């Protein structure tokens, strides 16, 4: 079945460091891909999305490119802030199915 | 305000209690979902409702009973739960489950933190 694999956390960075969170997927069809973020005590918020190969989703300085050849959707940000500390979830939706999530990656940014 | 409101935010219940979780959205969405979030595990899809009809039950034990009286409201009725059911229960909505999340994503509530003692 379809699945999403994320790098294990936690990821600990200093402010202004470069961030990469790896995400790969397995799907039978041609999925849409998403990154969600969960701040402490809150639900999940859509961060960015991509619906076809080579699409780049971006929001709040975060970017991710849909790479069909490597079945990947890695999240990047050039300069993280303390306020980016949260749990990040990669997710896919394939052929009209409900969202399937990875386990989440905790990011902790210190000043 | 995310557009999806869940109540209560926190709930502690005994194993013999009966309680209900409530989810409400006024986004005009037609699909609603219950997810369970446990520590160190992927979010688990529990139920899907599309236009008030249940379209998916992901092998959820019968001690969890969903109800969707209209497209704006979703309940999760709980009875005789076990301590391992303690988790964050998240409600989400989307335009149409037939479209899945394709290109649109879901809007999530803040969740109900459930503790079973």
C-alpha cells in the first residue's frame, strides 16, 4: 500500500542554519504531496503542497520539490528561526484516498 | 482560528465512562475525518464521512462510534475505552472526500487530548 517515510528526529539547529527534512513515498498512482506543520498544543496546518512532478511548493520560506524519479519531496529552508520549532509531517493523497502521513519530524531551533 | 473547532480540548475519562468528542466546521466542506495521533506513530485515519455518509472505517474498534448528523458536525462517541486509547484525536475537513486531498489538503482542528485512566 501507499506509504510515507520521513527522516527520524529530532532535528536540532541553531537559528539561521539551513534545514532539510527528507521525505520519500511509495504510491501506486500519481499522488499529490503535502507538508504539514504542528506547533505545540495545536492541530496540523498545511504548509505547502505539490500536485505534479517538478512542481515546487513554497510558503513562509519553506520549499519542497516533487521529484517523481526519486519519489521524494524533501522540505528545505535556507535560514530557520526559533519560531519554526514544531513537528513537520510529510503526507500524500493518491487516487482520491484520504491523506497518508509520515511519522513526523520534530525540529528544535535555538537562538 | 483554523475553521475547524474541536471540543473539549482536554478530556480525562475512566474506562467505564461514556463521553463524546465534537467537531464543527463552517467552511462549506462536505468531507470530515477523524485521526488518532499517538506518540512516535504516524497519524492513523479512523473514519471518513462524505456528504454525511460514512465511507471509510479503518478497522477501528467498536468502542469508538462516529456520528455525522450534517456536513458541518462530526462526533466521536467513546465508551469502555482502554488506557492505550489515550492520544490526541484530530478532526479534519476537506471539500470533498471523492477528490481526496488532491491539490487541496485538509483543514485540521486543534484536537482533543484524551487520557484514559
